[in-house]
C-alpha cells in the first residue's frame, strides 16, 4: 500500500512540476514563488500585510494566464531527425516552422516533447529499495536517453516558413521516442506561455560510446570454413560458386547444370570451392545481479569499440551475448555491417536470470569454425575463471578483458582489467 501511494504521489508531483516549467516563464516562476511564500506568511491578516503581496501576485498570474489563453497561435511544424546518435556526443537537426496567420509572429520558441520518462509502478517497485522522492528523481534521470534544449524561432513573416536548428545531447544508449513539438509564445506580461503542441512521432537510436583502440592482432589464424561464407552464415550445404566443368564420376547429380548439358550434349556440373578465412567471436558477458549497471554499460562500450574497429572485409565477426535467449549476430563478407552490430549493442540489456554456462554452451557450439575469441567479462570470479579455462582447454585463442570497479586480486597475466572511468587508459595498454 505504501509503495502504490508513494508512486501515485511522486508521479503526480512530477507531472505538476513538468506542467509548470512549460507553462510559466522564468519571471512567471518567480511570481509563483512569491505567491506561495506570501500565502504562507499572510494567513493572519491582522499581523502582516503579506496578503497584499499575495493578491498582487495572484492577479498578475490570472491576467497573464488569460492573455496566454487568448493568443491562440496557428503554426505547423516539420521535424528532420537523424536516425542515429552516439552516447556522449551532441547532435543537431532541423525543424521547419510555418506561420499560418496573416500577421507576423515573434518571440516564439520551439521545444521537443519526449516520451514520458516516469516509470510505471512495477518498474518503480523493482528498482527502488525504499520509496523516496530523491530516488524517484534518480530513476527518471536514469531513463532519459537524450536531452534537447529549447530554441528561439526567428521572426515569422505572414504565411512564412523558417528553419530552426535544434541541438541535443545523447546521454545514454537506447531508443528515444519523440512524440511531438511544442511552440511557446509568452503573454504581454511575459509570465505565462501560450502553448501549441503538434503531434509528430519519431525515433532516435543512440549507439553506445566508442573508445579508440590501439593497433592489435586478433587472436587465432585462418580456419577452414566448409562451404565458404554462405555456409558459415547459414544452415545448409551451400558453397562458394567458382564456375562450370565437365562431369566426373562421383559428382552429385544435384550439381549438374542442365542448361549447359542441353547445349553441349554432355554432362556439365557446377564447381564450388571451400574457403579459408578468419572468424572471430566478440563475446559480451551480460550476466550481472547488481543494480549498478555502470560496469555493464562500459562493457557494452568496449564491445562497440571492437565491433567498430575490427576490419570485417576479410573476416567474419560474431557478436554473441545472452538476453532472453542466446544471440549471435554476424558481420562481414556480405552479412551485417559494422553499423548493424552497433545498433544491436544499443539495445542489449543485462541478464539476471541465467548462469554464465549458457554463454559458454553457445560458444562451444561454434568452436569448430572460430579462429579466436574477444572475451569481454563483467568482473572476475570463480565462475568466469572456469569459463575462460574451459575455452582455453579447447585450444581457442583468447583476448580476454574484464570490466570491474573492484580490484581483481591475482589476475592472470593474460587478463586485461579495465576500470570504469578509466577505460580509454586501460585499452591503450592492449
């Protein structure tokens, strides 16, 4: 009961605060503060004259609110939003604003309307240990993907259109839903805003932060890939087509090229060639029981750095991790692009209900085709040590990194330990 009541109160207070910050100008917020203070001080009208200040402030806000309501602006807007952004980087885009009135308009500003960041009850209950408003605000801040500032609109001519450059900051990876645009114009007293919200849905995908990597050699060497790239990326017996040749005893009938057979009057078969090339696994450890996901976010950024840096023109790169199930996405040689892997990493979530053995089994199932493995671990414990020993026992070359906020005692010489907040420094030592 306490949790539901707290959620209702916090949600209501946050909604009122959001409404006030959009409806009132800075001067209006100051007058509203004076209104509240004078109301508290002027309860006893026989002891103080603060009630007169209250009456003045209330009158000003009432007149300003009525004036703003009577403005009734008419605009149309169109947003040109990019599809992708990157954590820690700013981005810009254009918004076209059209004045539908027959008179000019000035003093207009444009604001974004983002998806409601307030968590539902079940998220609120699961992620907080005790219901406090400070924890509620931290939870809302943790759910914000981007931040877009308010921008002034140049003076609009009658029936004219201008373009405004919007500037935003990508705060964390994920998908941000834009639900609309709000045009604001202050009343003559500059206390209240007249708001016109235009529904305009769009989505922006924020990719993980990427770090610069030094030159490094991938573990392992070229391996025989039966069936070439086609077989390496799918299930079946498809191979790399090379050309046509005469039939030889023992050739399977399904390889006969019937058109050539009919043209020359002799059996002609299609010839294929198996290939040798490198195939590396980029393995992301997503298993964590901690509510603090800073180490996990850094691990995702390290994985994104490798996915962005590894040259997949002449090799395959398998991104492997566990979420609701085991996932494997392949990039290179006609498969996913590097950008495709980054988009996958933008949506990776921690896994809290499965053991690391699930990831180990997924790697072992592909062991025969792998040249090497880039292993990005969350911390270092006995389960992860056993995991790496098992892979090494199978002869799989490893480049192992551990992202850990805690010191790793007696870390193996081949394990690269990365500390959150000093990731770039740690990667420079590879």
